[in-house]
């Protein structure tokens, strides 16, 4: 249907208008996207399935990338080199220390039970399958991968990396876009969270295209130590929250830590095959009603702004995602947006509801040896690509993205 306000497009525009309240936007963005040339659509078109898959595949060469190991550090080197190759001369390594409170758990939790409602997750419905973290290296049948993943994690110094697309009009304000590159379970951590890391890297690549300009800044962050309790994201907040909006040196027009306008996390993006059956098994194929889950935390101090941001992303999904719709939910938990949620509007994008569905066994590959690139089909990878389209489109509108050619 070519009419400017078909049912879906009209609803998308209504959601977009409702979301405008506290989100910085250009005045022109209040116009229906159909009534003007849309450079963001051109940018979204530069996201392609094969490059996205290739980035995930590149990450899997380092196995599960468990924090505190040589393979984790090698993955960080690879990510940093990629970001620099895109043209980010401001690529920065952030250092922090990791010393777990429980000395019996130097490499992360021994088990990973599902979060309860008090932690922000939803109440379970229907059948549940067993979940947890695989701790047996011999459960990985691939001998080369088993050997690669053999080194246990240690404690001590840690590093993570970020780069920044600097805004032309408001460099002192930014959106943070993140994913964690560490994993565990003796697989390849292709989905958790190679799929999210690849989204952030692909977005960084496209936003650094020579013809792309944004009015506001965007910081792309690849967190470490998510699997041990969001330690990398927590360290970032502890080190950098107080630096927001400070020009350094004074009069330079440079802002090492622009003011945070919102935080968007990507964590497990590929697998939406439906609920477990009575016998605990999950369907082989991506379900027809698969969607991109956009979550905010209703109990957070910035829940109102986060909800508006979530619905804004929902509208961007309507406008730009090619295959899969989005769903908005009020339970955001156990991911790197959590340390930000009482300081700034924060949301997460993922394959299923984190607390109610992933914790109930909807993804049997979660923290398992089967979390490997070969496990997933193009339909799975396309779900992740649709999440990337959603975020790229929303960021374009939020930051005033334009094309100079």
C-alpha cells in the first residue's frame, strides 16, 4: 500500500510522536518519514546479512572469550583493530580491576539460575527447561575448540574498548550503544554475545562512513566481564559518570565523556524458536512470530524516559526493519544496561524476554557448548540483523543523522 498513512505506518508515526517528550530531536524529525527524503533509510540499507555474519564468525575464532584468559585478550585486540580500521582514531581502552567477592568463582558463576521478579525479571509461564552454565570442558566434542577454551579465567586487571562518533552540533551529548564480548560455556559464544557485539561493530562501521554526519555523538562500547556480574559496565559507570559534559581542556570543544542521553544494550540476538515443549525440547526452526524484544526496567529511577526510548525504538523497527517486528516489555535485567538505569534512560534489545523466557529455557544454547556459529541458520542471523536495523534507524533519528553526498 503506497498511501502515506497506511495502518502500520500511521501507528508507527503515532508511537514516534508519543516518544518525543524528553528525547532530543531535530524539529524536522516530527514530520512523517514518507513526506521527505530519508537518509536514515539509505544508511539502514547498508546493513547486510553476510557482513554481519562475518563479524560474528570472526569473533568465534577466539572460542568462548571467557574473561581473564588469553583468548579474551586476543578477542579484544581483534575488536580494537577493527574499530581503528573503520576510522576511529579515538578508539580507547578502559582499564579496571576484577576481584570477585567469592574466591571460588574466579571465572564467573558456577551456575546461572534465572533472575527472579525482584531482580527485574517477569513471572514464569508454561513449561520450563533446565538452564545453567556448562562447566565441563569435555562436553565440547570439537577437540580444537576444547583446547582453545581450556585456560580458566584468572583475576586482576581487565580491559574493554570503546570508540566515539563525534557529533557536529552537540558533541557534548551522546547515546551509548553497547554489547559484551566475553562469554563462557566452552562453545564459541556466537549468540551470547557475539551476536550483540557484531551489531555494535557493524553500527560503528556504518556511522563512520565518510558521508555520514550526526548532530549528537554516539559511543560504541564493547564490555568485558558481563558474565561475572556486569563488572565492565559497572566499572565504566564508576569511572566516567562524574565526567559527563566536562570540556577538557576548557575551550577546546572536546568532551571526553559527553552527557549521557540514553544507553542501548544488545545481548543475545539470534534465537527465538518459541517456548520449550513438555519434554524440554525447543523447535529446530525460528518461529514465524519471532520478534526483537526491547526492554526497559519499570522500577528504575529513569523508567519513564526509558519507556519512551523503548517505544521510540519500536517505531524505528516499524519504519526500518525488514523481516521481524519488535515487542516492548517492562522487565530489563541481568545485562549491561542495568548499571545505567538509575542514571539515564536505558534499554536492552535481545532475542527473548531476559527474565521470563531466556531464564525459562527458551534458548537451549545459552551458556552451552552448542553456542556455536554453525548452530544458527540464516533465519536466526536475520533476526539479529533486524535488531541492528532497529537500532541504526532509531539512533539516526535521535542523533540527527544526515548524508553529505
